[in-house]
C-alpha cells in the first residue's frame, strides 16, 4: 500500500497463546503471521485478521486509522476440538466434567501394579435429531494390553458408566499399573485391529480422553487418532482450562504439522507447573521450527527431570547438541514425531532399534494420522512379533537378541513386501533408459548395492518407515531366499 | 490456441465396494465443468484431442452401466493413460516442438498417504474403482505422479488439481508404485513450475453439494469459478497461480450455503495449495491472458438516519481511493464491487462499515444495518 501517510503499529493478540494469527491486506494477500500475538507496521486502511487453531478459523475485518500511532486488536477464544470437556470447546458437557472430577478424586477401579496410573475417559456425543445413534458402550471393543498382547483390562467390562444422558454416554476406568509400555487395543467387528502405544511413567497419572469415530462405514468406536492425552501427579481432574487448552492447541498444531509456538509457551511448559505432556508437544514444535538451541535443550532437560524413563523423552535426546546416544530402543514412543526422530537416527546408529523389537516392526504398519503412534495390529500367525525380555526401557540398552538366523524371524510375507518396496524404491531412485517403461527386475546386485551404500540405505529406511537394523535383516533375508546370501 | 498443452482428467463416481467407497455424484460433473473451461477459447484453450479423460462412461462406452458399476476406471486404466500422455509429450520433445503446460485433474474418493516420505509431507492419494478393503493398493499417488512428470521436464508447467478427501484411512495402506521410471531433468525443472491444489488439507474431508440440480464438489466449483475470472486481480486483471491460490484460500467456504455449513459441523473447508520451492514464483505464472476483473453484487442496508445522504465506497491507502459514490443513498444500496477489502462511508452520519464482497457470480453479499459503526 504505497502512499505518504504515516505508518501505524498494528498489534493483534489472541486469547490462546498458541493460536496462529494471519494478517491479510486489502488485496487479500497475506502480509504477516504470528503465534499468539502479532505486531506489524502498516499503512492506514482495511485489513483482515485471521485466527487459526488446528482446523478451526475465524476472521474479522479491521480498519486501521492514522489518528493513533498504534492500533490494537484482541481476539476472543475460539472453540477448539478436544476430547477433554473444557470450556470453549466443541464437545464440552458440564455433566461429564462434574462426573470426571468427582470420580477421579476416588480410588482406582483396578490395581494391576504400582508406581503409575492410566485413567481412561471415553465419551460419545450425538447431536439432537442426528441419524447417528450413540455407541452401545463408549469403550466398546477397547482393551489395555501389555507389550506381548496379553489382555490386562477389558474396558467394556471393567469401566464405570455414567448414562444420565443417552445421547452423551460417558465411561471411566482408572487403573494402577507398573511403569512401562502398554497398548490400547481396539478390535473392530470388521476384523480391523489397531494398537496405540501408551507409556506409563513412574510417578505419573496418564489421562486419555476419547471421543468416537467411524473406522469403517459400519464400525464406530473410540477415536484413538484424535485422543487427548494429559499427565499429572495426583490423578485428580484438576486441570485448569489454561493448561488443557495450551496442550490441546499444541496437539492440534502437531496434527496439522504446523509449528505453533512462542518462547512464552516454552517458558510456561518448562516452569514450576509440571506439565510433561505440554513439554513433549512443545519440544516437537521447536523441532518443527528447526529450533534446537537453548530453548530446546532446556525443554528436554526439564522432561528428563520429570520422566527420565519415557521413550518420547529418550527420542528427543537424539536431537540434543551433543546428542545423547541411547541404544536398544525397543519401546515405541507415543508421539509420531518422536518415532520419526528414532527412525532417522537409526540410519546412522543401527543398534538404536533392535531388529526384532516391537519398535522395529510397527513402522510399516503405522496409520497415517497424527500425532499419536497408532498402528494396525499384525496378524500374529503370519508375522509374529518378537519382543524383548525387558518390559521397561530407559537410556540403558535393552537386551538385543542375537540374530543367529536373521531371516528365520522375518516371515515370507514380510520379505515379499520388502521386495515390492525395493522395486518401487529403485524406480524412484535410479532412473533408467528414457524409453524403458517397464521396471527392470530386481537383481541381487541391487540389494547388495543397497546394503553397501549408506546413503541409499538411509533413504530406504525412510521410504519403508522401518528402522535400520530391521531393514538390514530384511535385506539379508531376501538375499538368502534368492539363494545368494548368507 | 495452446496447441502444446495437454491434460489428463480422471473422475470416478462409483466404486466396486460401495460400503467402503460409497457412490459419489460430483466427480464426473466436476470433470466436465473443468473440461469445459480447459477447452474454452477464453479459458485453457487446450485442443480437445490433447485432453485424455478417464471415466467409467468413456471406458465402457454404451455398455449397460448398472452391471459394470464400480468396475472402471481401474488403477491400470489410469496408469495406461498417464504412460500414453507421457509418451506423447516425449514424442513432441523429440520433434523439438515447444513444451507446453500439463493439467492433471483428479476427482473421486481419496485419503492422505504417508507412504515413502515419513512425516514431513502427506501424499494426496485417490482410490481407483476396484478398491476394496482388501485391495487398498488400488489407488493413485496423484501428487507423486505430478511431481514425476514435472521432474522429467516434459512440460513447461504442471498444474495438478485434486478434488477428493484427505482423511486418514482407518487401516494401513501400502503404496501403489509409479507405472514408469522417472527420468529427472534437474536442469530444466529449475525453469519449470509444479503447482498443486487439493480440495482438503491432510486428514480432512472434501465436500460435495447440489448446485442447480447437479451435484458438484465444493473445491472444483470454486476452482472453475476462479479460472473463469473470479480470481482476477482487480487492479491488473491478471489471473496468476498466486491469484488462484488466494481465491481458493479465501472463498472456498463461501461456496457452501449456511445450511450446508451447519450440516458439516466442525469440519474444515480449506484447500491445500503449494508449489515446489525450486520452481518459478506463482505470481509470474499466468493461467490466462489479462482481462478486466469482474465485480460482485453487494446489497448494503443503510441505517434509517442516513437514507438520502451521501455515501461512498473506498479502498487503498487510508481508504482514499473511491470505487463508487452516490449523493443520495437509498434504503438498500445495490452495487457491484471488486473483490477486495473496502470501507463504506456515510460521511454526514459519521457511520462506516467494512466489507469483503463474496467473489462468487450471482451471490449477493448482504450488509445489515447492524454492521455499521460510528
């Protein structure tokens, strides 16, 4: 907007410190953006201010005049998409909030161990007049399993139901557990089975809030992909709306893979109020911004104080400068972004993820939603998961099984998939003759080349979403099957 | 005529597993609307024989459709069409004919695939007709196809339009490979342009609705309106890739009626638009020759005390440029305005309001008496 008029400092602040703000000029071009607040010098005129949280947006037109040196715009809260029943959210119900607060102040429903707790809250909300019926049970088909797949809790049986409103059923289940990895397992009528990694840290209550989604046109069950997960020390439902909102806005940003962070937010999550889930989310936002300086280091340091045993914290230490060098990460992290850190690091550190661990096998089965690590459960007959003996993990290495006969632990089906992936990988990496349209058959030399070339192998790790050690075992198995290897 | 431009249009309404992919009614209508723009003199101006359209009707001809519903086009049908198109483009290049522009258009059911790229980027993928729950590899990684054709530099520009959902599938989907090996031409691709637009962002659905008795995809409806001129810069009359992007981001939700918006609840109606950073700037790529930008209907309801007074509509630096002014404004001031942010002033009453005309033909932007400020 050229002209001789004086300039005005336009400032915009949002109620949510992690909300994205966009400033758009009168020709509808974006001219500035910020997180939580924005300050930009403009010519007097008409502007559009757009607020974005997750997938929700709100716009307002603003007239900036030249009679004041500054112009301030304050934007009220925008309802957010969260499964936690807080104020200014789309799925809030006072009755649910009251029931949770009351029940969570009491004793757990089950005591399977000690040192950590998993609290599960599942709800359904059906709009009046909707053709959708509320689910028969908000925790239908959901169980808690150990890393071997053994059922520990059938939530449909063990949970406590609150059925005051048939269109908004609520179920809660509070379980005391030993620290370590657990799986939230969903088994649908269509046969589809999915698992979500859930790590119970020593001294922490992990709260999972779930709504429902259609997994297939016929199967409506808990929406693991959009779970809201919070952590506190005492298990009470005492979250201030501020902390929940901050965590949820950070989660929604990660879902969209958009960095929504300011130094104020990092200081807030690193402060006295213990908010380890907020810290995990904030650390990944810093990485999305490619910011691995002091703020990142202090965030990871705080997380190491709060929960040194957590696989997501271990994953974040891989990006410290200098990096820590954990090994034997057999336990999947909870966040998909943490998984990616582990996968990337495995390309230069093959012993990071043992070839026959659960962590090595889930990559090719991960569902594509963010931010949680959720995978399609393997067919146990076709592709046995070979697990480590040690149920806990930390910076100390887990025992690594000796791969005396590597290929015997990888099924023919997995080798078929590896071979198919190799053909596709070769197509994308090695262009051949201009007029050659049919892909050349895969040769042993192609496999050998991949085994020998570190860069190509690293690309293949990312291409197949499979850690390095597992890829090595797959390639060795493939060569052996073709009769030219080991 | 854009003799060296080419286009591939893929539209799928019906799928073999109706429970997995319920029938759609929009894709073929959308494909025809896009094709009409492509072939029009003041649109894409692409010769009809350079457009490959892949749809059940075209593949099956006059065969009785009910028995064959959902059987075509298959993954192989589309792959074959892409290979044919690619070979034609190669033949042109070998004859030293100037390289043209490629339009790729896909409409049907789709999802967000992360295969082969980890977290950094989602690939918009569209199911082909034979897909079932057990045959999930029957899909096209549309973005990957567009990028491969861009990298081969067989075209000056590649425009990829995708009108399908990008929801997260409830189960793991293995990748469907490209039907050809990519021969990258990095030198030429630096001077080329790859621009893509999807009707939904990653993990979100796209929508269709009824318009004038026909079902249409919201994204394609907005896209075609933009291409027909609604997205033109009001000052220059240019219609560049940047103008297209700006239009889709700002106006797509306006293509839904209030009732439709209420029906879709909290779902986001937002396109996903980007281009490769090593290619040209979107502002420098014009889709059609410059022409005057259209104006749009606005009805301003004037507060009682200001009726009959002077009124003016302004824009620009401190809103000093007057678009239109009247000496005696009526109760409802009906006016056509360019698509930009404007200030409407009633100087004698000291009242003003701000307005952004909805840039959709025949749509009326209404400004109520409550919208005025002093």
